[in-house]
C-alpha cells in the first residue's frame, strides 16, 4: 500500500518570517533591559535597577522563544520531506552545529569574562588568560543536551541552537524507522478535529502540565526545555496544512482574550508565591505555572491567527520592501549568534557613565544594533567562508 496523500504544500508564509525577525531583533531590546532589571542576574548590571523590566520581560517570554521553536518545527517538517532523515541531519549539523562550534571558540567567552570584570573590581585577568578557564570542561549527561560542564563554560544565548539541534536529531532518529506516511495520517486526523471551534487551543494543556510538574527554567527564557520540544513538535504537526491555519484565524480573537486573562492569572500566582515560583510546589506557584503554560499557547494562536493573511488574498508590497526582508531573513541566524556578546560589551562600557538609566539603555541598544549589523555586513556575509561559519545557506 502506498503512502497516504499529504495535503498540498502551501506557499511560504511571510508572517512566520516576520515573527522570527521580530523575535531576533527584539532580543537586543530584551537583553539590554536585563542590565537594569532588579531580579535578573545578567552579566553586567547597572547600579540603579527597576522591577518594571520584569513585567515587560514577562510579556515577551510568554510567546517569543516558543514562537521560534514552533516556527523551527514548521521548517523542519518541510526539510524532512525534501531531504529525508539523513539529509536533514547533515543540513542541520552544518547550519546549526558549525555556527555553534565557531561561536564557542570565538565570541561566547566574552560575556562571562566581562561579567567577572564587572562584578569584581579586583579581577584583572586578560581575555586570553581567561580562555583556558572557560574551556576547562568535562562531559556530563546530567543536563542533557548540554553535555559540557565547567566552572565558567556556558553556551550562553546559544542554548536555543543547542536545543534546536538536539530536537532535530531526535526527530531524525524517530523518522529513520517511522514511515512518513504514518505521520501524515496522524496529522490529518488532528487537522480534521480542528474544524470544531476551540480544539486548536487544546495543545495548551500538555504545555501547562509540563510547567506544573517539571517547573520552568529561568535560564531558558522561563520555559522548560521539554516544553520547547513539545512546541517544536507542534510546529511539525502544523506545517503545510491549511486546516490548522483556518482554525487559528477563526479562534484568534478569543485566544487573545483568554491569553491575556491567563497571563494576568500567572502573574498573580507567581506574586503570591513565597519562594521561587518557577520550581516551588506550593499551590500558588503551580497554578501560576499552569496559567503561564496555557497563556503561552493562546498567545501563539492569537499571533499566528491575526497575522496570517486569508488564503487566496493577493500579495502586496512588491518592490522596495522585498530586498530588505530578504536581507534580514538571511541575516537572522548570524544576528542571533552575534547579538548577546555585543550587547554585553556595550553595557560594560556604558553602565559606569553618569547618565540617567533611560539614556544608558538607549545608547546600549543603538550601539548594539550598529555594531551587530556592521559586523554582519562587513565581516560575515561577504565571503563564502564566513557565510558557512555563520550558517548562511548557499545561494541565500
């Protein structure tokens, strides 16, 4: 018997590209704000901090990184169908593994080194003297898939790349012995169910269960790594089937309202917790995490449904915007790799100035964008070697 007929492939979805760009570029604003946050232990801290940034950060973390994993799952499904399991593994090892390794060997030691210099006025070791301490590592399975451990070693903001690469290889291992036709059949059954109003919101329940039982991980933007795995798999299920898109467009407004209510409930639960709300097993913390997990999926449904253009509507915007969007789309991964060491370096140079916090924040953001795009445009995208090292696809 042949494989079931999969739904026809849909055209490229510009709203997914736009969301990815908003998240990647927004990380500069987000990480710059942590310099002034009274709760977060960022690499470089301003002397004067505020709790306002914690609330603003919550508005971002509830949907931003989940959106990146969901969108990555969509792309992984299409890549799996084009390349097969082996081809997908090779492609992702080159496109994600090479930039990860290159960053570890070049720029990832910068933030922890600057953290030591900023936190301890008596610390004067040079960057080159610090490097052997950073690379003093051992292999450990205790924090899978983060296999290297050390006193100073970290993957920093590239935890996203580590998780995405690990999730992809896990999918490859399963896809090597599960026929693709079975996956298409299962997805078809799920897509049929979304014809009923509200069904598209049900994937929020497993996310809430993970948050309640396994807790939330602050170092991973507030979500459990296993919630990200689920979101990645959700993206693979959603990919290429217009029935999911139609359901999200239909239920986008109620999802937005419900998401806002649940986000407020999560904040109330966290605020009522005496200990650490991300991991404590007291009732307010558990209820807050449940509300947060539910809210995250509702926000994703709302954002995707509201931004998605109805099927068959003519495209606009030919001409000028397209080269800019194409440029930014190609730049997304390199800019993500580059941004945090640049933000931390800018903050290190600025926090000691006798300026108001708002002025410092503005200078950090502007300087980070200028340096980030200058490095990308002048040093990354112009040669085949540097393009390869930063994961830019050939022909992009």
